[in-house]
């Protein structure tokens, strides 16, 4: 849901929002509220975090939502997963663009992630933006990279058991289906 006030909201207004399981973000002073995500979403985001964290070099950090990118008074974004330069982080937020922002799509956030947040990340100068689709029958990863004109261009895509490889923000190899493996019941007591 996207809501707006008569005057642009600020990050100080966000701090007064209730802790009710919803995610509250600001894009150009407009409040964006989304419900708590479902299991496939969380499974994929969590598995991606673990894989990226294992491959992360010492000068970078991988963080999972909720953690705020807060570059201005009227912009706060909380991607599902982000990679930042270690030296850019504060204990409270990331005041500059991360090197990678990742959104895991869901029915309630798909249009926001594909349009509103994509545009906000591009304006902010986030070099790499990944969109993960947790559809259990056809999970996928799409990598977008910022071009010289400040627009995202498709740079990679993998679905199911296909390999997704990239060098940004650091070398990593992933298979979308493996990021949803936790949805399968394991044998045991």
C-alpha cells in the first residue's frame, strides 16, 4: 500500500510508526507500507543472506531486512537483503547507496519492487539491483546493473536449477531452486 500525507513525511515520522509486523519505508516523502512476507519469501531471502555472507570479502557487509538505507530526510528504503561497504555503515543505518540491493517479490510488493523501488534505487546510484521470485515451481534471480545513463539494464537471469553467476558486488554462484530448498520437508523424527 502506498499512502501520502498533505506534506512529505520524514524519517522522523517513520520512527513514530507502530511495531506491528509491517514494513514502513519512505520514497520521496511518501509512505510505503507492506505486510509481513510469507514463508517462500523469507526462505529465499534468508538462504540468499547465508550464501552471500559466506562469500563476502572483509571490506563488505551483508545485511537482511529490516535495516534502513537512509540517505536523506525523505528517503528510507529497506531492501530484503543488501550489501554495503563496511566503512559506509553506521550502527543505526546506511546513509549512502549500498553496492547491492535485493528485493524478493511477493504479490503485495511486486509492483512496488519492479517500479517505485527500482526507480528509487537507480536515483540513489545503487550499482546492482537483484529481483528474486520465490515462486516454488519456477524460482528465479534477475540481475539489473546501473548503466552510465543511470538506468537499470538486465545483466543476468537464472531460473530453477540454472546457475546464476556474477562478479558484483563480489564473485558468487547461486541456483534459485537451492534458495528455496528449505521449503522441502527433511526426513527425520
